[in-house]
């Protein structure tokens, strides 16, 4: 007869493996990920619906389905699902004691997925972009304000792992505030976007440089204006009056999809056991999707967009920030399993063998992530006289639209291409 602790471990192993807990998430989602990269969103949605969405992966089902609906142009249904995901994430913020115990004993993939901080932010981003596509800037503003509240909560929580900032989320907030004539709030958002670029040691995009100079001049902030002028080395930018007399076309383009997390097995030294133990960690492959500049056709001219967010780098930075904690927990988990196996072996040799095998089988990395996010986001912001324009958008088919712009209007169009097509 197996000792009590071993029976408990074997039961957990069986229940976890039967519910796909011993197979990595990225492997289970490989068909969907392939369809996304092929641009076959209808098939990706079909595969997603045929898979059983377990309770622990419910958030990812909601996020991926919402994005697929958005890519298909169904912005209302997409936002309904994003709102559901938001509620699910909030409920999971206080993880149950049972799930915490199981994640310590088995693996972190047994815990219900509540999303990484950057995924929370991009939920708000895509809800806002959906609202803008539906000509509802006031609703987009609500999402941006909620994202700001979330960031403030995170800053007060020192235990939270991962990247808690997005330059694009801040920039989009500024755009929304400008659309509604809230100049001070727009400038605050643009400042924060600029600070994120500087913190990440990345250059501030040209359009953001213009925005900071334009709004500091408009609000009479002479010292700050001179500081930005010296920092950027600019002498010319679109003035506020030019924007009010003319119109702006703003194209937000998502390119490709972020890489899927994979599993790697490594050896790490356990000070408690005084020898190396094998652990499973999430990691990204060496392949790094390139950022290919995209262009937008406006009548007879082609204008090049500029990068505003490299999500591929962001997701890798997020993993790097979490990896020390993940590694410590993985080693601690293996130590617990090894001790249980040793105790079982003292009472019954076969029980010890079973417990040891169970420990190896259940050592699986948590490779869950929001796979339908773009690898990078590029943006074009151009001032145009009021009138009608033939606009050719980035993508495989160079989608063409007739756009009518009025004086003082800011029109935001968001698009996506499944690969690095430009």
C-alpha cells in the first residue's frame, strides 16, 4: 500500500495529466498559432472553438477569440469578450488557496491564468481601438483611464512580477484625450510615453517629439518647451492652429504576432539537496521577428509609418523580469517532490519509484501567453487639408478606403497584417 503522501501526489499527477496539465500550452495551441501567422483568421477561430476551454485557461480563450473577432471586423463582439476577460482577470487576482498549493506541488500551469501586466494593458488598448473604430471616443477614454488606474495599483504592489508599462498605451491615451480636446491630459500621457522610451533606452518617435513640442508651446510651458527643443534638436513641427484648421489621419498598424513561449529543461543547483536538479522553464526561441517598415498610400503619395511599440521585445523583457522568481519556485517545487519520493521509498520501494516518476512527468513549464498580440505596432500621423482621400492601407491586399476628413478631425484607423508584409 502506498503511504498517504504518495497517494496524494499520484492522484494529483493523474488528474493534472488527464486535464492536459502535463502538455505545454504552446503545443496545444500550435494549430491556432500557425493559422494566425498564415492570415487564416477564420480557421484559427474554428480551431479555437473546437478546443475545450478549461477553467484555468479561460482568460486566454477570451482574449484570443476577442482578437480574432476584431481581426474579422466584428468590433462589438470583440469588445464584449474583452470585457468578459477583464472581469475574469479581476476575479482571479486573488488566486484560490487550492490552486496555489497545487502549483507548488505540481507546476505553475495548474493555476488559473490571470494574465501578465502587459496583457492587462493591451486588453484596454484593444477595447479602446475597437471603440474608436465604432466612432465612440468617449468610451475609448474610459478604457484609457481604467488602464491608468491599473498601473497605479501595480506600482503599489512590489510583489508583482513582469513589465507594467506600455509606451503605445500611453500614446494612445494622448491621442484619445486630444480627440476630446483635453490638452493637459494629452500632454501628461505623451510625457509618460516619452519617459517609457527613455527608460527602455529607445529613441522617442518623431511624431511624439512633435506632439510634445506642439502641446508645450500651446499651453505656454516655455521652459519645458525649450528643454524638448534642445533634446530633440527640432526647429519645425505642426502647430496647434494647423491641426485645428486641417485634419489628421492616424493609422495604427499591428504587424505579425508575438512569439510563442516554449519549454526548456535545465539543471539548477539546490542548496537544500546539495546537488543539481532538473527544472522546466519557459523561454523564447532565438528567432526574433524583424520589424519591416510599413507604408500607407494617400492618393498618389506613399508615407512610411514609424515604430511605436515592439511587443516582441516587450514580451521577452516581461519573461526576463519574471524568470528569477519562476526559477526559484521551480527549484523549490522539485525539492518538495524529491523529498516526497525519498519518504515514500523508505516505506515502499515501488511507491518511491512512482513518486519520482510523477515528479519528473509533472515538471512542465507554464508557456501560456496571449498569442494573438502583434509582434510590433507602427503608426502614421499625418496632417491633411479637409477633403476626400483614397487611402491604401498596409496588408496583403492593400485594402483601399475612401476617407472623408473634416477640419479639426482626427481619424484613427487600426489595421493588422499577419506577417512582415509591407
